[in-house]
């Protein structure tokens, strides 16, 4: 299991997961209560399946700054 690097910068150890926003799907982190914390991927994906595949196959790029 991988954890968000940007979330770690603010002292949170949160697992990476597929999230959704108005712009599309992305790889990010959220609290146990479902509050978004960080968008970790530079990319947005058109579908949840594309984002899941990118996460699983590590075919995404890590954002360096929030």
C-alpha cells in the first residue's frame, strides 16, 4: 500500500486512492471521514477505471507541490 507524499508533508499518513472532482478522477488522499486532503497525481482521468488502472500500474506522476 502506498501513501500520499503531499499528505505526509502536513503530517498525515493516508493511503492513495482514486478520488473524483468536477475536473475528473485523480489519485489523492482523504481522511477516514471522507474529507479530501491532497491531490497527489498531476493527471486527471476521464473514468474511474482509468484512474484505478493508473494507480495499480503506477502509470501516474506525483505532484511535487500542493
